[in-house]
C-alpha cells in the first residue's frame, strides 16, 4: 500500500485523500441540507426545534470548511501526483 511505503506522508498522498474525502462529505452534506429544506419547506425549521437545532449545527460545522483553500491544495497535489506513478 502506498501509505505503508511513505509513513511520514512526504508525498502527501494521505493528505490528498483526506482533503478529497472532506470535500466530498462537505458537498454531500450541503446537498442533503438543500434537499431537505426544499422538500419540507420552512415548516420543519420553524416548528420543530430539534430539527432546527440539527440543521443549524450542521450549517455551522460546514461553514468551518476551508473549501477554496482546500480546493487549491487538491488541485496542486493532483498536478504533483503525476510524479507518483
């Protein structure tokens, strides 16, 4: 496995996979939030305190994502990956 060969992650493969995974989870969570809001309208957020708190917590968590910075790092690392082969 490539990770066993580079335990110190000098080639940043583990970092790359972590960034890509985080981006996928972030984007997926946003899609779910959008679809739930679209399907349920404002009612669940206005009349269901538990649902409102869950949504607010998730929005807060997702807002901490460094999307643009991470996307640049993903792109640069991907370009460097050509030398991994």
